[in-house]
C-alpha cells in the first residue's frame, strides 16, 4: 500500500489545483458517440483532418489491435497534461484489456503542450525517448506555425509507422505479463534519484511561462502561479523529503498523514497566493478583474471534499470575499467620486436590448454602476460559466446554441456517414449549418472476447503513466 501511494504521489507532484475547464468527465468520448478515435470538441483541427486520422487509426487497429485515442482541448484548467492524460486513459480504457496496447495523444491549446501517454503494452515499442523525438521532430515545428492539422497528421503517421513494423506488431498483439514492480525495494530511492536529476530540467523547461515571476507572464491581470523559489520548495525539496520519510517510516497511518499534510499544504499555499495577489489588484480598484480571478480559482469545494481540514472552513469565507468584491463601491473614473450599483429593476434603461436579452437567458449577468456626481455609467459583464449559450458570430450576443444534431447518413463498415449540426442565435435568428464526416465503422482484427470494437468503445486497457510531453 505504501509503495502504491508513493507512485501516485510521484505522478501527481505537478498538480497545483483542480480542473477549471474540461474535466476528465466532460471530455466527449467520441468512440462511444460515433466510433471516432478523435475527440475534438473545440474544433482545433478541421473535419477533413479528423476523417483522415480516423481512417489511419481504424487501419492501425485492424492490423495490430493497438488503439490510439486523439484528444484536442482548448484548456484543462490548472491540471498538468500528464495527470489529466493518466486519468482520461484509465477512464476510457484505451487499448485491449489483456494487452494494454493503447496510446493517448493529448493536445492542450492554452498550455501549448502535446502529450503521448502509453499503455503498459506499448512502453517497450514507444518508450519515452521515442515519444519525445516524434513530438519535437514531427509535430512541434508545425504547432509553432499555428498549423495544428499538419502537426497532428505528421505525428500520428510516425506513430503508425513504428507500430506497424512487423516486429512491433507481433509484440503489440501479445498479452501483457502482470508485474509486481511496486513491491521492489529499490523503487523509492530510485524515484528520489530520478527526481533529483529531472527536477532541474523541468524547472528550466518551465522558467519562461510556468511561474508567476516568469518574464512572459502577462502583467495586466493577477495569476495564481507559484514563484520560482516557491516551486523549488514545494515541488522539488518537499517531495524529496517526503519520499525519504516514506523510506524510513513503516507505519501506514503516518504515511497517510504525511501525504495528507503535503497536499493540504499545497492547497493552503495556493489559497494564500490567490488572496494576497487579489488584494494587490484590489488596491488598484480593479474589482471586476479580481472577481474574474476569484472565479477562475474557485475550486475550493473540491479541495474541501478531499481535504476537509482545513478547506471545509475556507469555502464560505472565499465565497463571501467574491461577493464583497462584486458589491464593493467603485470610484468614478471621470470625477473620482463613489459610484452606486443599480438594482436589477432599474438597470435596464442603461443596458442595450441585446444585454437585456442575455440576462433573460441567464447567459450573462450585467452590473450597472452610476456616479451620483457626474452621472457617468460603467457596465460590468459576468458570463455564466454553466450556460449552454456561446457568442453568436453575427451579433456577438451570448445567445448562440446547438438546436439539433442529426445523422444524415449512418456509417457502415464499407462507407462513411454524415452528420449535420444546426446552431441558432435566439437574439438575431442567425442560423449556421455544418456537416461532418462520420468515419467508417471499424471491425477489430482481434477475434478474442477482449476485442474492443464492440459497441464503439475502447477495450479496457490500462497505463502506468509512461510517455512524454513537449511544449512550444
């Protein structure tokens, strides 16, 4: 149990918070929806590229039984690509259950990161160094130019080239032997040594954008990132000390308390960073900016579930801070006097019709502030994060939604299908119709009961966290 907990810890040391955008549960599993290997909810690549990838990966599974899932997301919040990929890989069960021959390719736009995450059965064929080489040589150059489609196709083609090598195909098809590597006595010192070596490299790889005092971090809004010195303390030194503590201690309850204390400390320090950095911007009178910042870092309920002490006692004060910031009187930018926020009943005369319409849809809430001295008006926008509406391309109103998704032609094992999506703006009645190609239904060449292609789902494969990531 102690060794298992250590491995989980070492896979999680980069986590600074809970997901803010896509979560593992909210990523569409298109293998179940339309038997596609590509989940592309933010349309980061075009439909033609999706179809090409599906055709290649269908052929790959038929030849080798290996499964490759491709996921492209705009954001996974503050999650690391490694942790997110591991959780998503296990949830979807990519690869054959008896062979663990799956690969997850995760593209995260706002982190500018590409991640290869391998199942146990592919770690020998696609070791970390090979994954890294494919990313750096075949994919990152296109990503730097903004051509995500070309980069994805080039990387996937290189993966297929390796996996379809006759020697590799034979190894992929073999069942994975179970191992008790977690019980090896040298595992803990080995990971300590690896982290001592790898930690500085990771630090220097992140020094431009990974820390609050990095030169490329935007200075026009607050952020909750750790500083460079804090990273060395919380994510380098303390993990080494905790791992050493686990080596010396054999009592599971003390080990559990050690893990609990470490992660609770990380959460407390983030809470402290959010509050202190928000206060700096409050002194500048940037109340709307601070409220948005608080909203982006409002995952404390999740922390309270995992670590009830102390976070169960911090959730309510945090919400009160948010509300106080939104209601705090603003200074008029024209004359410097205090402004007053109008009530919902009296603010409409200062809002255009489209804003009033958004409020009725509950897609956006507007606060109207008016100066009693010079009568100047300030309007602040608060977008409802849970709304189903998006910005209309025509009128720019948060009233654009998906009216219907219809399968025009069902895909078969011999031909592709076609799916139509109609999106409508409730405000200006703008209608947009798009069609995408549904890839042919694949039939796995694996005739055993563990075949993963029944019902358009993956096959229950597992991963130990192998793979590599690259950023640009």
